[in-house]
C-alpha cells in the first residue's frame, strides 16, 4: 500500500513546489499554481484507486491540510483541462481559437517571447498596434534579440544617455529594452523632435521601413522625421511585396497597422521559404497600396472603389445592360473597370477584368428574390453595415465560375462581378482588394446621392 504522506512529499520535491506559499505566489506569480495543478493531476493518476476521498497531510510545516474530494472527478477534470491539446497553447487568447489563421504565429510568438499574454487573454487582432507594442514585438522577434537584456542599464552608464534618451519613452516599461536595441540600430523609435509617442499607432509605411531593415531586405535607411512623412517611405513596401509579406488586411501606406498585421508580417519574415509558397489570395502587392487613385465619378453613384492609376478610366454604358448573370434584368448603368483587354473589331475594347452594374433601388425586393431562388448562386459571406446589406457569392456558369458582390444601398443596388476569374491569377489579388475597398455611403453621408 502506498503511504500517502511520503508520496506527497516526493511529488512536491519532483515539481519543486514549496510547502508554504511564497511572497511571489501572493503577488500573483502564476508559475507555482501551474506546477501545483500538474502535481495534483499526477497525484490523482497515481492514487486514483485509493477511493473517493482522501486527506493529504504535509507534516512539519504550516501549510497544514489539502483536502482532495472525489479523485475520479478531479482526474477527469484536470485531464481534460491540462492534457487537452486545445487548452495548452492554442486557446491562450480567448479570441484566437486553434483554427484561426493567426494561431501558428501566436503559438510561435508565445514560445519565443515576442507575444505578450495580458490578464484579459484577448489578443485583439484588429486593434491598431501601438508603437510600444510594436517595438516589443519587433525586437524580440528579430535577429537582434540577444542584445535586449541589459540594454537600458548599459545605456544609462553611457555619457550620451541624456542626449540619446527619448523625451516621452518610459524605458522602465515592458518595451524599454527592446526599444533600446532598435533605437541603437536606427531601426525604429525616434522622430525628429526626439519623441517616441508610445501610445500612438504605426503606419504601414513606417512598419515597412523597420521590417525591411531589421530582417536585412535592404541596407538603405531613410530617416523618419514625422508621422506624416509616409510618402518618402513608399519604396520599403516593395521589399516586403517581393517576399509576399504584406497581408490582404493592410489598408494603405498612411494607415496604421493592426496587431494581426504586425504579427503576420513578422511570422512571414521569420519563415521566408514557407511564405514564398503562399497562394495569391493571402498576400497583396505593393502596387495595390501605392497606385490607388481617386476618380470623381464614383461619388455620383453614392460609392467609392480603389482604382489603380495604371488602369485606363472606367468605361460607362449609360443605358445599362442585361446579361446572363444574376440579377437577370436591365441595369441603369454598366461600368467596366480594370486592365484593357484585346478584342476583335475596330476601336477600343470596353471589356475589362471587372464589371459594376447599378440597378434601381425600388427593385431591391425583386432582385433579392431572384438572387435567393437562383440555383447557380452560392453565398460565401453576408454582412450588414447599418441598413446597407452586402453579400459575397459565387455563381456557377456554363464555362466557368464567376465571383460577385451584391450590395443593397440606400439609393442603388450594386453588383460587382469578376467573370471567369482564376484564383491563381494576379488579377484575383486585386479582386480581393476591390472587395475590401468597395464602399457604399449611407443615406446620412453627404457623399451619398439622394
């Protein structure tokens, strides 16, 4: 028969657990409780045949009695919570399940120490990353990681400390040593006025510069003087583009990147071979971000769309058209957009990669009814933005499959169509860009035609 007191002491020593809670445990250190749960699970497995109840006494110390009730219940409970693959790492963040696209990057980031787990256990992939967070993540994920420990301590002993330190940077904060390393290497940190602005966002242009220099994509260093100087940093986006690093969620050079964007780009730079095998739907080219230009005509139709400056102007058929695609009714405007194709006949070809048709909003009920009843339609995504209803779909045709977006707006019904577009083509990447940038103004917006 196993002597329970001796077994307890052996297990406590094996897991290096104190018999009394230490001051670190009282201050919220999580290491000891985690070890204790592992110890308790082990004890349950070893003693599962001893019955439904047991008192564990640790004699000679003040940590007097641990009462373990119903061993079978605890063994099952702790086995499920501690031994389940999902609960070990993948669900460390409540908003990043194990099947989330960011899950592999999250797991690596936590293992390597460049992803921080907060008390709320929320990663917030869509939240704009702060400059402090970006400094922490970039330095700890970079080849400069070995220089982080003690960087601030070394710099404070330097005669140049007063001139080197940024006025609003808290070097005792979590980002202090990582920022120190990046600042010394001129990779990220200071503006011309010697400020750091740790709580502000990081534009994609500045992030491109820091990522390109940190991971050795270029040695050309252009100083960042002000946040508004993103235009002089445009070339850095091309270095990331060549490596397929830019995720589709990046909105533009002047826009702040999100936590998910930053983590995705770092993960891709750390795994260049894997990144170069990404399908075209999972990255975007720098030209998608640097070439969009405004076209005043869009506002006449109560909407806007990203349009490349290298494309010819859209061709508009004012009387509209009827085609074989849903909705199979006359449109009031038929607009072709994208690269100009070669066609037979005389004159300019009006056929392009993408088609935008406008229909009377009074017909929205009939259009939606036809859309729902059509057997060739398969809805892939649907969402509301106020009263504006958008539906992304695929339409099975005689020779190929079309992709489309149907939007019911306040003044028009819009159908954006990519006919017979192959997912491996370069045009498909810009189709995704069109889907993300297609905006219909609500009735309250002055840009909405009433």
